[in-house]
C-alpha cells in the first residue's frame, strides 16, 4: 500500500475497485462514491468527484478540534428513534389530555379491554400514546 492509498484509507475514502454495498440505501457503490463511516465502519455513498455523477448517503466535514476530516453515514447521523421509548408511555391524566376524553371514559375502556393499559403497583394506570390516539379516533 503506497502513501496515497494509506492516507485515503485513513481519511475514510476507498482506493479499491471492488464493489461494496452502501449500508444506507443498499445499492452498490463505485470507487469514486465510496466512503467509510467513522462511527460504524460501514461503507456508504459519498461522491468525491464533481465531474462524475453520484449520490451522497452521508457527509464529510472538518473536525475543528482535530483539524481532520470526519466521515459519517446518514444512518449514524440521523438515527431513527427507537419504538416504544418511555416518551410513548403516558399516565391517565396525560391520556385524557391527549385524547380530549375524560379520565372516567378511559378507565372504563381500559377495564372493558377496549383500550390497552397497565395498572402499576402504586395504582397508577398507564397507556401507550398511540393506543390512546387510535382509541380517541375510533370514538363517535
């Protein structure tokens, strides 16, 4: 490996001609559109030539502190929020606010099994936000 190849590899750019698959869009990359994410190590599209067509599935920028190029794919730059996070669990009071229904209506629906809920050991009833929104939308 010559010094150009070594420098390019360390900078996150490809010097090889073998086809790789982009971890963001799952399409084949070309040598001039291939970069390596510093966060996950995966290959992604990054068009490094203005005279050739190509797409970008990530970014490259100069790190101000280290004065070095940083490479990152869109998956690492913009991760999807995990489903079922704690923000999606709401108590009876918040469920009433979200749905514009009374707490009594929600409790009755929970007891009848038409609205998923859970009663915690302290007696607090909790719901998933999406269930409450769907329940409220089905109401006349």
